[in-house]
């Protein structure tokens, strides 16, 4: 990872984690009855136990490139990270990917128990929509509504959850490149696409700019999944922070498995070249997003 990418991720991660910490206080919010301490602790464990915070970083840097950087952007970014962290807590469950490690630490259901891990995921999922609806995200109720609806669609049956279903259905079955790309664009790509698109929507950017950032998010989402699949084949489990080799063991449909590592790496390079081309019109302002794109391709964990 370049020093620039490391600095970007560390900076946005610290600010988003503080926002999450504040949102996960034990004191209930107005109209809440109470917050059970064990559930709050499990939610904190699932959301605050490290991680790159790539998705919120993409949103923060996209908004900053277009002229906005304030606490409202961090609230929106924290909402997105709640969705991501809930999905990890659920993905790790025995009924799903059955993982004992996440980010080098015991997964939520190992650290607590399965029922608590499920409820922690449920809590983070619903907290996301509490956060995205807050006035500091945007003075415009219409913008908050659009952000909420698009986050639901990126997370739900037509996005991440639907992609997880396609992924489960694809185990130990042959899949074409188009079928694999479809499931990956939903399972992994939808939230990354949303991160970049929302960064533009938060700034009331022109439609052309929103479209450019949306495409950038699609490219980076695909690149992220390709890099993740390559790491599962060649990565060191201690560096990656979770078990490797599980895609082949579970019969997962991946482009690395279909096309081979070399072809997958070539496609990854093409994607990053496209990402840079999309950012070229923004000049120096686009460099932070470019650094994050190159990090996605070269990461080791």
C-alpha cells in the first residue's frame, strides 16, 4: 500500500470509527426504550474491531473531491459501514461461510454466540437507516430519501443480499463469466458503487458527475472482488486476517477459478486503468480516489 493510500484510509477510518462509537453509546436515543448492554457490546465488536474502512473512505473522498467535507458526510459513511459490518457478522455464521476469524480476531459468533451475532447484525442494519436519515447528512429531505432508498437497494434483494443468494446457489456448480460478474456486482460491488455514487449525491453534483462516480464505483467494486479472489488463492492467512483457500474448498464461483490467476490479474490491471481514466477530468482533486483504486488492486489483506 502506498503511503498516500495508507494515510487516506487511516484518516477516514479514525473519523468514521468515532462516529460509529458515538452512535453505539449505551444511552438510548429519543423514541428508543433501552439499549441492552450485551447487544451494544456485540455491535461494537462487529463494527469496531479493525478493518480498512474502504467503503466509507471512498464516500468521504468522493464528496471531498466535489467540495464537501463535514460531519454529515461522516454520518452517511458510518451508515454505509454499518451495512458492511452487519453483512460480515452474518456471513461468518455457520449457516453461511462458517468462519472463525475476521480481521485476525474471532468472529462475532465465536466471541459471543450465534444468536447474539445475528442480533448484532440486525442492530447494525437498522442503525444504518437511522444514521442516513439524520438531518446533518443533508438539509434536503429529498436527498436523504434518495440516499436511504439507494442504500436499501444496494444492500437488499437487488444488491448485496441477492448477490449472497446467487453466491450460495453457485457453490459446486459451473458458472459463466457473465453469471459470476452478475453475482459479484451484487454481492460485493453494490455497496462500493453506492459509496462512490453517494459521495456525489451528497454534494448535489450534476448528473454527469454522478454518472461518472457511479461508473467509477462499479469498476472499483469489480476490482475489489477480483483482488479478493486472488488473495484467497495466493494470500497468507496470517496477513489476510482470515482463512484462505476457502473459495475452492466450498466450490465458490470466481473468475480466478474460471479464467486462471494470470487472466484475472490482467483484467484487474485493465479495471484500474479505466478507473484512472474516469478520474482524469478532475485533475489533482481526483488523486486521492486514484490512490484508493490502486490500493484495491495491490492490497495484501
